[in-house]
C-alpha cells in the first residue's frame, strides 16, 4: 500500500513490481532502486544503499518539503450531505499545505542543529541532502475560519505519511529511503477542533519523525559502511 502512494517518487519501481511474478515481486520487495530493505522498529519501511558510508557527512541540507493531500480529502470535506463539515476552498488548501511544510521543516532544522549538525543550503563533499515529502495528508476537520460555520468536533485530528530520501549532495547518489504512516493521537472524547489544535497534533507527529531522522542519522554514521545483504538472515 505504501508503495502505491509513492508513485511520484518511484514510478519505475512500482511499475516493475506490477509486471513480475509473485515470487519475483516478493524478492523485489527487499530492494528498491538499488537499495536493500532493512528492519526498522521506528518506521514502516527503510531501504539503504549497501556499502554506503555516512561518516563523511557532518552537514545537512533539507529540500523544501512538498505536501500532498489524500485524493478524496477536498471532496469529502465539501460533501454537501455532511452539513457539519467545513467548506475547503483552494486558498485553504494552499494555506494548510504551506503551514504543514513550514512547520515540519522548522522542527527538523531545529532538531538537526540541536544535535550538532551544521545546516547549509548548498552542496558539498560533507553535506547530506534530505528530501522529505508529506503525502496522503488527511485532516478530519480543518479550521477554515469561515464566518458563520458550525464548530467541528473530532476524536483525532487526522493522518499523514512521510517519505524521505537521503542523497549525496554533490553526486546525487541515493543513499537511503524511508516511509512511515502515522495518525494523530486519539483524544478519548469528542474535542473541539481548531486551527491551533490541528497544528499542535500534527506538530507532535512532526516531532516524532524529526527525532527518528536525527537519531537514525547518528546510528547510520555508527554503522557505516552499511553492510550488503542487510535484509538476509
């Protein structure tokens, strides 16, 4: 399922999987664009380039974060049969997209700096380039601040999937890829949902992902060079 939502990142890999036998597909699930799948307790899927060496990277550059929403999200929000739903206009979509992108990047940059990494905006021999994207974002009750609307109450704010790639900033070599899907925490009772509460819930997820990324980078430096055939017993 996670691969199917990453068409924009790895269309060739997805198509290749759909054109092989079940046995071949099972074997290909262990590799992706030359990366080998490794076990992870923190993220749904992690793939690394065999023999990649992360020890040379002391600086990090982070690409602008793209945000895409679940295919039917706007349609669901604007379904006239659901009178309690807010109406989501194109300007709302862009405002929410920018807010989520800026919010996640701010948290990630803060944590990288706190961990001692220099954050730069240009390639270099000691610079690791991170390319995070947020996909399949679904906000259950977005606060559109529209005058006269009814208040919205939800059990949880929503869900999103993070896909992130690590590249050598100079050569562009793909060194690793990870995918993880998370829901915001259930509130236990129907709770009034506002722009502030939605932001707080998604910031909590962003904080979890940021910590995983920063801690994972440190672990990769310790484990370098990455062993080949990491997926095999």
